[in-house]
């Protein structure tokens, strides 16, 4: 199904073609290409407003996920009963926040956008975490369910290895994915 990618900010550059290609790769790895997905790029002011409204947190953040299928078991692919239910939900990427974090940490902005989108996609698929330990456990479970799907594709395996570095206690937004 479709991937809608909207850039609702002008604070930092967003190259939509490579970002779209990377998100499509992630959707393929996770087995959810048949579902609609919205990805919206926001500046600090916009993501901060959403973060305050929906999470009660006062500052900007890297990603907010709004799943279409609530109460999904972690890692389960939704099983829609109607055509209108082939929707994962929406990701709001705090691109200005991510951009500034990357500049401070010397990381590649577009690589971290990809990792952050993966983080958000995992939330759309039922993974939740309030603590670093919960985050680590979610990704350990995701690794187990996807490991057999990625043996034939080294690029996919590389992406998953980077995304799942949380298994070793590395926060997903601190992971570097080489360009592909």
C-alpha cells in the first residue's frame, strides 16, 4: 500500500527520495509493505506541541508514533478484517531535533533519520518501552522473530544488526547505519 511522506517544516533539509527508499526497505524487512503508513517531518515547535499534548512531555523529541491498531501484541503484524484497516498509523519525526542531535554527536543525519523511523515503526507494531530494559527486551524479541527472514539479504541483516544494537544496551538513536 502507500507511504505518505510529508515535510511540514522548513528548519532543516529533508531529502524525501532517499528517506522514502530507506523507509520502504524497513517496511519490507518488517513485512508491512501492504499497509498504509504516514510519515510527517516536524520542526521543534511542532513536535514539541504534539509531545506535550499526547505524552505530557514539555520538550521536543525525535519520534512520536500513533498506531492505527492499538493493543497489538509486540511484533505481531495486524490482521485486518476490512480493506480500510490496512493502515499501520502515523510517525511524526522531529527532524529539527534529530538534526541538532546529529550535529552535536557527529552522526550522519540521514542515517539517524532511518534509525528513528525504524524505532517509530516498531512502536506501530506494538513494541512499547518506558525504560532502557524494556527497550532492550523488545528488540531482543523483534530480533528473534525477524532473524529467519533476513538470512538471504545481507543489506537487510546489516540494517537489523544496527537497529538491534539495543540488545547490547545502545539506544537506537545512538546507532550508526552505514549508507546503502
